């Protein structure tokens, strides 16, 4: 399995205004053209945070623990629709209310993303996609803090967790 390198993403400015389009392959080749993604931090009522395990075939950060749900906004798609689509595809969840927390620019060696951060509290069944993920589970706050900086989590998750929940 692998990501579709021809999938189209919008190119945006730091305010989210669409400037054009770019393929997934080009967006991740180091060109650093800014493209939007959505993240959902999924807490249960005990305060535990669900994290997904990224599969080994992913082109970015394989085999790392990451935000419960994260995905690209497709070209022509709204951020609101992207979060609904991604959460349904990755976690099998449709009955939740995302709370917007803001956005920021994240840059790695391969890409530059405009990240729209959301959170929710959810106590229902989480059904991680067997096609897109290598599983997932709820983590206690101290367990996350004890493992930051050890190469277990994606750098993006670590910086976002500290910024919004640290």
C-alpha cells in the first residue's frame, strides 16, 4: 500500500487563501509549498488522548505515534469537510463535535503545512482504519509526557501537544 502521489492538494498562503494546486508527490518532495492539513485531538472523558500508529508504508513519519486523526485537505474541499471526511475514514467516527483551536505553519525537511487544529471529547467506539493506520489507543497524559523526545511520536504531534495541551 502507498499514498496516491497524484492526489491534488491546494497551495495556500498563511491565512488559508487558495493560490493554486499541487500533487501529493510534489508537496512532499522538499519544494515546501504550503498546503493545508487538519488534525483532531480525540480525548475521552477521563482525559486520555487517542493516538494513531502510522503505518510503515507512509511517505512521511512511518511507524510513529501521531495525532488521533490527521489528513490533507483535498483541492476544492473546505477545512470543515476535510475534518469530517478524515475522521470518518481514519477512525470510523461521525458523531462528534470538533472544536477549532487555531492554525499554525509546520515545516519539516520534506514539506510545509498549514495545520488546522481541532479537539473533541468522545467516549464512543473508535474503529481505526486497517487500510490507513496500524492501529491506535488511548494514552494517559503522563505516559505522553514521559515519551516526548524519545522518537516514539511524530515531531509534529510533540510540538502541537506541548503548544496546545502542555
